[in-house]
């Protein structure tokens, strides 16, 4: 009797000790998502892992050829793991070898493939992943040519058949001025209706300026030499332009599927930014141009890079113009910049990011011709008051002929943080088991515009 009693007491005490101890660590089987990164040749792959996510396994798998690009990826993740504030806890399991793609597909250590790197290879990786039954989370652009676009259409059909999620990383949707411009364009009392515009005077105009020499996570970015080969990276008109084309649909026609036959491309053009050998060395840390770029050099021995482009097109009769330009290095104190205007029947919503704004994006409201300014001021006050429920502290301030939408600093999280926001959105879609129909359609329409415009520009 006594032995049985004391045995029960011991068992009870042991259970109490377990319950009072440290929480048990989650096992890999407790996570719904495991990341599988293939050939991370661009720093955007590591920015996906700048944060931790509760449903994502801290053990992540990387398959890539050995070399400086892989090492840069691992170094950046190690930097996140060892930072003083809110360090991450990633455990990177790495495979290197010429058969990295085949090995990744055969082993299937993860269920979400992360892609950011050589854009020429990207559609090959996307197709291989989806054919193998893996979800894909890809940096833009998914494709850089008309042939690649045709493959992407087929891949989406396969993804539908296998219930897989194929999604691209559209970080610009999470910039606060863009979010508020979109909201403003839906306020009939303030904005009115979006004007159709004309080819000569588009109703939507967006432009972005970028630089080859830049800093990421506090360090000077080293770009691979192939970044300057437009056959591998893609021209600007199919690369960064992807963001602008996405925003025209996302802001003007929110959560509406835009079919390809609702788009008309009117014109497109492209032009180069010329890099000297010294500038190329500063960005790539390579002393000379590699052989695969030498055939592109001009008579002065410099490299013309077709990183600039403009597209004029119409969506459901609304005329839009988007333009992207690249320069070598930003002026002191500045960086990549964005400009956008959406023209309404009552007001225009304008984003500027110039020297007057200290190179920080700001949203302005401008009265359209014939609009009563007093009535617009009242409507703006009412709208911003309602906006306080979602974005406390946002308000309108009159500045000369314009109103500036004053935005508290807590909403300005920065470009790098937007990667966590879009990743969280993708993880939400994974949990739901599908993409919204409009997202799927508009990905295809977006790349129809960019690849079609490149063909026209050439």
C-alpha cells in the first residue's frame, strides 16, 4: 500500500515539475511551412528571412552552386541571427553542387520554394518546383521574355491542378504612402472618379529611380557581374517596372481581376545607363568586365545597360504611363525614389519623394480644375477623421495650393521590412489554401504587359 502511494506521489511531482519548467521547443513537424531556397543570387532572398514567422520552421534548406552569391546570402542571414535586437534563429542547411536543382526537387526538404536571383533561370526553377508539387514564393520578375511568359501561363495551370500557390513578392504595396493613395482614390467625396485620361495626358503616371551602388542592411551591396547582363537580369522594362505595373492595377482597380483583353499597350521604349569600368569594379568588386559582357561594350570601353524603360498603356480605357530609370549612385542623403499621380474628377493624389521631401515619400492632394477648395477641404477632414480608426495620427495639412497627408513615423517601416509583410500575406494565403482569383489573374496580366512592352520596345 505504502509503495503504491509513494509511487503515485513521485509521478505527480514529476508531472508538476514538467509543467513548471521551460516550454518545450516546437519540433519540425509542428510547423506548417519549411523554406527551400534555390540559387539565392539576389539579396531579396535573405530579406524574406529578416524576420521569423510562427508557422515557419527555423530550419531552412538552401540548394545552390558554391560561390560568393551563396556566401553573401548566408552571411546576411547570420547577420540577422546575431544582431543585438530581436535576433532571428534560422538554421541553414546547405547543399552545394552542380545538381543543386535536381537535388532540391528530389529531396523535397521544404514545401515552399523561395526564389530570388538570376531572372533568366527563374522560370525554369518555378516550373521544376511546381511540377514536383512545391509551392513557390518568387521575387520579381517571374519572367523577362515572351517565351518565359508562355511558360508561366502553363505553370499556373499546373499549379491549379495540384492546388499549389505561386506568388510574386510585391513589396511596394506595403509602402504607407502607396496604401493611402489607393485608399484616397476610392473616396468619391474627396477624389471623385478616376479620369480616363488620354495617351498624351495619362490619368495614372508612375515613375521610380534606382541606383546600382547602394547599401542594404547597413552594408554596401555587392552585385554579381551577371546583374548587368540584361539576358540574365532582364531589362528595366521587365524587371523593376513589374512593381509599377502591379500598382496601377492594385490601386485603380482594387481586388478586381484584369483580363488580358482589357489591356492595350500603346507604346514602349528603352534606353541604356552607361557604366565605366571603374564604376563596374566598385559595384561588383571585379577588376575587369567578364567575357560575357565584353561583346556589349561601346567604342569607349564602357558598358551600356538597358535598365531604363517606359510603357504607355490603357486598362479598361484608363490611360497609364510608367517609367523606370537607373543611375550609378544616389546623391548624398538620398536613395531609390518613387513618383506617382492618380487624377480624379475632384482631386489628384500625388506621391513625391524629392529633395523637398528630404527623399522620403509624401502623399499630397491637389484640387482638380473646377473643384471647390472649401468643399474639398471639408471632405478631406471627414476622410482623415475616418482614417484614424485604421491609421491613428494620420491627418491632412494645407500647404499652399496642396494638402499634405501627414503620416506618423511609426507607419514608415522601410523597404526591407516590407518583405516580412508580403511574406505574412503569402503565409495567410497558404493557410487558406488558395490565392484570391484577382491576384492570380493580375499576375498573368502584369507579365503580359511587361514582356509585351519589351518586345515592342525592341
